[in-house]
């Protein structure tokens, strides 16, 4: 067999100077890679008779995408997964499931019922996450609407409103009202420079009147948007008093959470997989015919001449596999601890980015008490360590429900809960939630906690890229090292999202496809 | 049988001076009537052995609530409904259904499929509509989340942005950004009087920074909230350019529609009945054992001594019924045309309030093309007569879908469509929608239109109360005239909502209950 056309030769051929980034640019031009707003799948050219074996490390979303796409193009794939389960952080916890936390294995004691599950990892499908939506559609995974913002839910902050919970509906309505009133006053004083001074003043005042629901004097004195205090159905509705704007400013809610559902990835419409987000994993595993070996821990990755060798342990024995390429989604901070022959700068990049410590608690509630409070899905926010309480978007008016009792973004809150035993975590979450729902404890039947920073084979959640880290390391990690590609949300601009994982997988597949095609054309050259 | 204790006697007994309003106030004190925020059902005291017959005119939501509650308390009820169908404006149109418009009967040619229906009347269940939610829960009517706001949907205004559609996501993000920038500038100039001058200036600037997603100089220069122009997954995301704020001001969207989902009744969470809103009607009719006579047109209402006589036509013959009470939901502007012996001031009040002319068109689309545009539910808005395009919240990723092709609030738009034939209406709606979805026409398989102003037995939609009309006539109509009660959303502060209809029904039931109980106690007085 002739020596295949080298990667460098190929890049020279197409006139590109700088490695795979240039290939990626040319792929965009060909419409192979998703640009924002439109789905653009990598279409792998079929191999026909020339065999190519790809070793895929990790059966999370990125690894599954690669296996699915590669085997459909005629590649031989082997997927190695360290955990006993497939899916990585896409994990739905149900009756009898084990939560494989380091030192604290938990068993889930929820009732066995289709509604009673807990999405410990991804839980939301933004409509513009085109690859994720594409696979859900292709696999006919039933989706339903996910409620991300519930104006009837609560904001509770120990530094504002005497620590008492306030309806998000009131908080947002009143904040908008006061902003509009303040700006109306400023507009009336003609205090603006360009580019605003040339705006039609009367129209701007009308705009603010509508924006804040101001009164006829352009003052904010409460709004029906906050909900009536009394009446409104068979009697005249009377407005609630307004919140004190200085109390609003004392709370932390406006720094981030008040604008939660304004974000691109958090704004409606959002969806979830009916019955649990791991139906997305199942969509892949139902179709993938390549072996996915679970409880297979990688013990070595060696870049060889035109091959990658992977040593792994399975059922107490070491095995060796060689592949033409390796697509590797092992969390990069763990990968540095596995024997390898990567160059030093690659190892440095792999070890440079810290991981999030996202933490979730879920409780089975014997009664959907929040529905009596007009809450159907969405989030209550607090400045306590639990940070969030989620109400389920599905199973409306059924008897029981699974609530998220904590979802922490702040690393220090994650670490705080990690230090506790599972039982202590639940107790703390209950104590904190009682500031929002005083009768909370009485509804609880069972609970589980998932600290991603302590989950075996992961030991961390999303990669915490900073601008500085990205400038130094991102391209290095996104480019293949020889025939080894790092994949996963960890090497995307959307860490912690399935779309990031899928996009990274397609980025690597596009590059791999071009290299393999170049090799095959190289074979044909005498 | 002894003469029952008169209503006047009863009111004198409890010391009330002014009719049923006082009774209503005492009912609130007893917790019988829903106050804002909490469900408080009228609990009718059971009649035991003393028969009372109640004639209920109209089998819309208010009539059905009355029949359901009264028969459970031992009342004999007869419901007369003029139309061939039960439900009034709660109407779901499916394959084969007739739309009973004056002079333009239409047949619905949608495919026969559970997802392919059109809620021609109420379509949204706000979580705080406690009576409606109560009945849905009691009857175990499956509910699902309804998407009312979709940031991926479009705003299109012929007076702004050159008439081109703009994503709601961009419009709202940019509007917030510019507001925050303007106010930041004003704050930096210290231009405020009390009560704002004492606010912590630095905190207010931080608040505005977060509110508008301003840059480090507190200027708005675009935000990821508007969605990236390119990148964001495997490459750095670049921001979109901002919309011109003066173009934003030129549009009509901010006058009302931009704040649509800020309103109490339109903010998340909202729900819909799985399979069609008329499952709520079915919930009642499955349980009501009293006769509901359809195609029974009332030809006379006569107040008699302690009775109400109703003449109706059914199958070509006139019939007469007497009842101890009459609960009447016939649209009040039609009621004035039915022979009666009401006092003149009551007749004047009945005829005083005009009706809305809400108009809807629905199309069956052979492909859910909007999902390719990342739209899942929600509303696109236009300043053209169709006003709104709705995308279904259910049936995600199935093949076909029913879209609302028009939903007009403006009376002149309703009248415009009413003047056209059904075929012309569809054609006009298509032509207008093409300004938002250029390929719209090609997806259409069939369509129907429902002009509530021309629907037989209704000839109008919601009662259009003004403050002036309410001051003059509302109490007069809410109070019973002898043993005749006007009911329905038409005599509530929530015209056009099922909750208004149900609240009005419960208001009348509470009053009727007190009168009957007084009568029964009067019977026992020698």
C-alpha cells in the first residue's frame, strides 16, 4: 500500500498555510460546518472499500455523535467509556439508579413512574441549538416545551425585602417601571447628547410610558403587570403597592438572574425530551452498531506513525487497540494524568483550564404544592447556596413531582455542598428552601444529590474558559495533535451545553474527513 | 306552601342597605368568592328535599359552571343552547367541523389527527386563573405548557426597518440596551429629584449595565442576548450590529406587543388543554346530568312573581319552561332583541356595551417550516390587518401543524376581514404573511376563518367595557333583576376570558345560594 498523501501535502495542495483552522474556513465556504442560525452538518464522504478505524474515547454526547456519523460513512469505530453508564453528563436519574460519586455512591429512591425523573446534567434544549435539534428530529425523540421563566416564582434575598420572598412578576414589573420613570424625567430635561438627542422626544416618552406601564404623568405607581392586589374578575381590580426600588437595588437578583430569560440560550422557546433528557443518548445508542465498551478505563494514549494506540483496562485486564485516528472526549484535566506521549505544549494546554463544580439536588415531592401557588415550571432564585429551585414543566396536575432543590453555578457553593455528606446536603437544601416555601420539608419523600466535581470519571463539570485562557490554549486544543483530536464541550465556546459537544464533534469530523479524503486521493497518485 | 322569605326581607335581616353588592361583600368575608391570588369557590349549600329549578340560558363556560355546581347541590337545571354545539366561544375546530357563520357556513378540511386542531376561542390558561385551573384539575383535563412568547419569532412593521421582519430577540435586546445606556448617561449627570436622587448611584449604574448588557463604558454596542451574528460554538462569536433605535421608535411594536408577555394574563407560565381547549367543555358535559338542549333558541324571557318563564323554539315548535331562577349568558346585545318584561333601565344597560370583533384564521401547513427557523410556538406580530401569526406549542417535530394565520384585536381589522368571503380572507392572510414568511403559500393545505362578530347566536366577541360604561352599567347588570341573573364574561372585569365567565357564574351562584337559603329559612318561619 502506498504511503497516503500527508496532511501537510494536502494543506499545501489547497494552498492553506496554517493547519486545520484554514480547513475549517474552507469548510464553512463549502457549507459543511454550522454557521450561526443555520444547520450545516458535516457530511462525511463514505469510505467505500478502504478501511479506517477510529478509536473514540468517552461515550458522552460528543463521542456518540462521532460514532454515529463515522459508522454511517463506513468507518470502523470502537467507543471506550470509563463509567458503567453511557451518556457522560447527559444523565437522567430514575428509580433505582446509582449516582456514582467518589466515596458516596447513592441510590435513587424515587417512585418508578415516567414523570418522576431528574435531569442531573443538561435539561434545556434551546431552539437555536441546531445540531441538537437536528438529532432529536432525526431520531424522532419526543420533545415538549420547557418553562424556564415563571413570573409567579420567587426571588428571595437575605439582603433585600427583609429576606422575604418576592414574586418575580412584581420585581421585574416594578424595576421596569422605575427605570422608565427615571428615564422619562431625564428625557423631559433634554439631557442627551447624540445619538439620542435627535430622537423624537414625544415618541420616546410614549415608548417609556408603554415600557414601564407609567401613569398619565409618566410616573410609575404600580402596574397590573405585577398582578392585582384584589379584584379584577367580578370587582374592580386594585393595584399592589410598588416595591421599594432601593430594596430592589440591595438584592443580587438584578446582577444576573433577572435577565436570565433574556439570554440567547435561556430565552423562550426552550424544550426538553419527554421522559428525560437521556432519551437523546438512547437515540444514539439505539442506532450505533459499533461496540461501546463501558467500564473501560483508558490507561494510555500513544501517538504512533499514522496510528494512535490506546491501552485500556476492562474487567481487570489490560487491552490494546490501534486506530487510524483517535477522537478523545476524556475530560482534559483527567487526560493529563493518563500516560501519553503528547508534546509538552499540548499537555500544558490540556491541564490549563479549571472545571466548574455545578451541583444539583432533586427531591421527590408527594404533592405538587407549587401548583397551588400558580407555579408551573420555572425557577425560584435565592442568594443562599442552593441558588435555584426548579419546578417541573411536565406532569401538570399529576400527584407527585420531582423538583430541583438546588442548582449551583457559583464554584464556592458547589464546593460547600461537596464537603457535606449526601444526607447533610439534603438537610441544608431543605433548610434554605424553607425561606421560600415554609412547608417544604413536609412534602419531601426522597432526595438525591449530584456534585459534578466529585462524579467518578468526570471530577468536574464544564471547562471554565476565560478570555486569557482561550487566547493562550483554545486553538492549540481545537487543532488535532497528529491523529488525536480532543473533542467535547470542553473544546467549544459553549462549555456545559450539548450543542457545544456536538459542534466540537462536527468540527473534528470535518477535519478528519478532509484528511482521510486527502489520504485516499494520495493512494491513487502513483 | 308558605311564601318564602323575600329577598328584600333577607337583605334587611343581614342589615345590608344596597342589594347584592353587599351580599357579595359578606361572601368575601366568609371566603366564598375568589379574591385575587387564592381559589375560593362558591360552595352551594345542598337543597335536600326542597326542589328548586334553575333555567340556564346558554351552554358556554358560565352556563356549564352553573349547571355543574347547581345540580351537585340538588337543584334541577335545564340548559338551553341556541347553537347546534355546546361551549360557546370555547370552540376547537377539527376535521369535518362546521363553522356556523352567518351566511358563510364553512367546513373544516384539516386532516383527522389529534394534533391538527384550531382553538378558535380561548387558547391560553394563565396559571393564576384559579377557577379555570381548579376545574381542569378536578376534571383531570391534561394540560401542557403553552408558548406565548418566542424570541425567535418576528416583528414586521411597514413603517420601520424598511418593512423587513426583525427577530423579536433583537428588537427587545436592543431596545433594553438603548434605554439602559440613556439612563446611565442621565444618572452620570446627577439629574434626579427625589425619590431617585438618594439611590446609590454606583449601584444604579451597575443595575443598568446588567439590565441592558452595556459595555464597560456603559454604552450599548450589541449583546449576545440578541444572538450571535457568527460563531459562538467552535469559533469566537461575533455580535450582531444593533438595530437603529430611531427605527425601533418608528414601529408600533413597542406600544403594546413588545410588552405582551409582561402582562399578568400573558406572562409565563401559560398552559393549554392537550388536544384542544374544548376538552374543558367536555369536562363539564361528561359530568352534567341535567338536560342541555341544543338548537333551542330563546324567544321570550318573562319575570313573574317568584318565577322566570322562558319561551324557546326547538325543532320548529315553541316550548315554555318556568324556573325559580334564571341564569342567563345570552350575549346581552342579543338579549335586548328577545321579548322580555325587563325594566327599562336594565334593557338600557344590556344594550349599552358594544362587542369586540375578534377574528381568527387557521391554516393547516403540510410542513412545520417555522421549526427550521428555530420557532417553536409563540407569536409573530405585524402591523398588517392579520396582526398575529401563531405557531403551535404542541406536536413538535411532527409532520404537519395548524398555524394561526390571523388573530385580530383591532375592531377595524376584524370588520375588514368580516366583509370578505372566506376564500378572500385566506388569500389576504397569505399575502400579508408572506412579508414575514416568503414561502408561506406553498405550505398551505387548507384554511378556515372564524369572525366572532358574524358567528350565529353570538354576533360578537368580548364585551368592550370602557371606564365610563362600567361606571354607568356594570353594577346594574351584575345585580340580578328579580330572579334573573345575567352571567358570562360579559359581566366580569375579564371579558373574553374563561376565568371571567367562571367568576361571573360563581358570583351569581353565591348570590343565588344566599337567597335560596334565606327562602328556606323563611319557609320555617311561621
